[in-house]
């Protein structure tokens, strides 16, 4: 007796293998650890590195100003500038433009 239709087990096995292959392919591309998410995370890393570098530059400038106004080293020009800015003072021979 000849079989005219394929065995149910073989069809089920290949169908299951196909579904699993499609699932893992989708997970590798779209999943939380997939390729698209990886590209997005790398873009965020690059953006945050730029922000970190900008903040490091700003921190260095503030540390420089703090050191110039410290008790150990006093920059009189910077002290004069800050006092004028904070107190709103000017010398009698200066012209103030607002």
C-alpha cells in the first residue's frame, strides 16, 4: 500500500522548525537585544559621550575660576569682575551701557 499524503509527523516537524526559525530571526532583529536596539543604544552612547566631553570642559573652566578665587591664589582682575557683576558697581570714570 502506497502513501499518497506525507506523514503528519514530518509536516509538523518542518512547520515547527519554520515557526521557530522565524521567531528567532525576528527576535534577533527586533528584540530587546536585537540589531535595531543595538544601533539605537550605540547612538545614545555617542550622544552621551559628546555631552560628557562638553560637561568636562565646563567643569574644567569652573574649577579654574574657583582656583583663581581661592585663598591660595587670588586673581584680582577676576575678583573685580565678579564684584562688579554681582554688586552692579562701576568706577566714576566708566560709562555703563545697558
